[in-house]
């Protein structure tokens, strides 16, 4: 066997092993988060055997809407395997159906201020952001939040269907803030 052929065999075997490990991780619910909304790194989707509730940190697929296509075009979210080819979001459910959300300079839920919820009117590139108008969250929807100041969350896109929840988000190996 020539050196060139040996290198090709090693490369093929190594690539196959890497793909097998990545596929097994995917099937086990492992995902990589590279957004600053929560620590970057490896996360696991833990199945949820109850309705999603306020306080749950979840992976959730965004609905297929013009708002989320614009979010993708602006680089707020990535491509992925959710409907419409968008990637899931990692967010905390801050409010659920029946709760009242007020959005001004900060967000209040049922009259209590949501910590780290300052509302921005432009993104990091200076493009305008239109905040959600607020109101009562419809049944079956969730209002999502991250305490990262630059997070693209329900402060801007409003509540989304909780039927998109893939499961609880659990850190496996993360780094950063």
C-alpha cells in the first residue's frame, strides 16, 4: 500500500468515525449553541413530559413567518432542521397563555418587571427593531426571554406557539458568560 493510499484510508476511516459520533450525538439530543443568548457549547435536549411552563429553559422551533425569515436574513438566527429550515432557539419561557405582558423601556409580566429586559430600538448594526406591543399571551403560546441584552427574543417577535418546544435545554459542556 502506498503512502498516498494509506493516507486516504486513514482520512476515510477518520471521517466516517467523526460522522458516526456526530450522528449518535444528534440522535441523543445533543446540539451546539453558538449564540450569545446562553453559554456557547454543547447542550442536550431533554424530553418534556408535561406542558412547557414559565421558567423552563427550552429549545424551541420558531414558526415559519416573514418575521423569522427577516431575522435569519439579519443574522439573528441560523439555519437548522425546524420547519422552514430555521434553527431552534434556546430561550427561557418568561410567560405562558393568559399572562399579561407590558412592553415599554423594559418588560413587565403580570405587573412585575422582568429582570434584564431592557428593550432596544436598534440592533448592533443600527437597524431598527420594532418591539412587541404587549398584551395577554394567547393560550398555547409562550413569551420567550434571555437575559443577554442583545438577545433576539419575544421582546421583538412576540409570543410564539409552545407547540414548537423540542424539550428542555440542558448544558453539557459550555463556556463563556
